[in-house]
């Protein structure tokens, strides 16, 4: 079994593509197992001490539909003692008033359920007005904007994964 479970929902494929990049940057499926939340079960989360959650913000600050379907079921999961990192896809120009809100919504709930958030990410280099994903001046996880800053995605993923390797204690 791999050390890290990465759970993602995707609407257009961007979040899945970033999930695969993160998996490769960690060293492949021997380190990170991908779970599409459309077919994931709440029991799948219990297999990991280190979890990565990926969710695009959809419509006006909403969860992607597969995460929305799983949201209430998260209450059945004990996240105590688990390190949880987040990444999200969003559009900071078109949706400047709720950029990355879905990532913040999931982080808030999972933190309430005992998950310890790791992988905070600077808001420097982004141009938005409001976000539910900002805590103490940083994003709760990696903010990806394939619509406006796709040229920065590869470097952001590399930098974030290097940070997570330390925070997760994997090699």
C-alpha cells in the first residue's frame, strides 16, 4: 500500500491532471494512490495517515459535484491524527470573489473532524478579491489556475510537493 492517498474530484479534467502531476512528483503510484471521489468510499480514507484532497471550485464558490455528493458522508470519517493537504483548481479572474472556495470549504470541515492541515501556500502571485481558502494570509493548500496561469502550474506543483514531502515525512 502506498503511504499517501490522493482524493480528487474533477469536472473538466484539470484537477485530475494536477493530481497525476502530484503523484508523479512524489515518485509514482508506489507513494501516492489516486482515488476519484466519484467512486471512492469513506472507508478508503481510513487506509492513510497522509491524505491529499483535490477539488475545483465550481460555479460561484461551490464544491465540484462529486465532492458535494460525498460532503455529508465525511462526518463518518475519523481524521484524527491524519495530515491532510489540499489543492484546488479555480479561476482567479472570472471568479475573483470566490477563488478556491471549494478548497476552503473542505479544509474547514475536515479540520473540524480532526484532520491536521499541512501544505499551506502563499497568496503571492495571485490576483483575487475573496477566498474561503485563505487562513492567516495563506491558502490552506496549493491554488492552481489553469485558466489564467497554466504556465506556473508545473513549478507550483514541484515546489508544493517538495514542501509536502517534508511535512508528510516521506522521502
